[in-house]
C-alpha cells in the first residue's frame, strides 16, 4: 500500500464512522474555547470541562477576565496542571484581547500566537474549530497516531508532522481530520498497549503489520478478531543459561541406598607420644 493509498483508506474509514467529529471541550464562544484550550495543555479535556464552568460564570468575557488579579483567578485553576503559569497566561491573554483586538478573539494564526499562552498548536485549534480553516493542530495524540499508522515518515517534530499531513489531506477535510486523529489516539491508539484488536485501520496500519502481520480487512469491517502478540522463542544461549542456573536434582532412593551400603573408612589410630622428662 502506497502512502497516498494509506491516507485514502484512513480518511474513508473515519468519514463513514465519525463524519461529524468535534472537540470534546465544552464552550459557547471563541473566547470560552480559547480559555479551555489554554487550560488543556498537558491536561485532560475531562478535567478542563470540570473546571471551566466556574471560570465562565465569574469571568464571562475577555473584559471581566482582564480585570482579574492572580489571587482572584488562581483558586479556579488550582486543580489544573501548571496552575501558576496558566493563571498568568489567561489574564495576560484577556488583557491583550482588550488592548489590541477590541475584546474579540482573532482568527488568524499569526495574530493568535501573539497572545500569552498561545502557541502554534493552540492557534491551529482555534482557527480550525471556530472557522473550519485547514490548519492541523498536532498534539501528542496526532503525533503518535500519524507515525504509527504510517501517515508520516521520520517526522521528528510537531511542525514536520503538520506539514506531512497537510500534503495529502484534502483542504476541506483538514479541520475534521484533526479530530479523527485525536480521538483515535485518545481511545484506540493509546500510548501504552494500543487496542489494535479493536481498530478498523489494521489493513493500512504499519504498526499493526509490524507487530501482528497483515490481514485481509476492509474499511467496512465491523467485527475484528482478538489478536495476541506472538510469543518469542528462546535463544539457545538463553536456554543454556537457564540450564546452568537450575538447582541440582535430589538423589533418588536407589542412589541413596547404594551410597549408604559403602562401608565407612575407620579413622586412623592416634600415635601415642611419650612425654619427655
């Protein structure tokens, strides 16, 4: 299967099974999404969704958040990873929105990355989710899944992954393909012990073919076999080492009887020595 065919297989599979994939972050406006995405760095969407309702209740827009002090906002973010930095980033982000963008979230990557706490990945998420722009946000899930399947080749950085994905994903599908790869990495192609037996991408996946061998599957498969990793045969050296370290066997009853029948040697008589006068 060529790389182009692999891309087509993956896109066809997800198009049929999850055509309306979307972010799992809860939000009602671009401002709320921006806050949630900043908080989601190295943190689960579930934890973020538990935290943001209280933040949005007290700080419903950029203007109110820009007026917040560190001590005011920090208690709402305490349960999130890196709360000190994220508290500072959110306040700085809101203040710049007010001073430079009229309180509105800009929708270009170049403008978004000027905001505190916003890098290229966050900017790509905002423009992709809010405006369906063909920007591919590469997080840890997208990076891992793309490499495992074989969509990317020797991509060492998120930017290299982004460029390779954009080469072969049609522009009109980029915004949803981002969610497909994230969700697949979050629930199926997990970092440890990926759930390959449950995956419908087996036929196209290089990782699966390397670890389990090829199979004649199609994108329309529903019931997939439970596959086990083949056990590796022990090398001769390992077998010999195990034999050397094996404890000695106990003697049999017959051997013990034969040993007891052998007469014991009498101790030599001690020579008498005369005491000198």
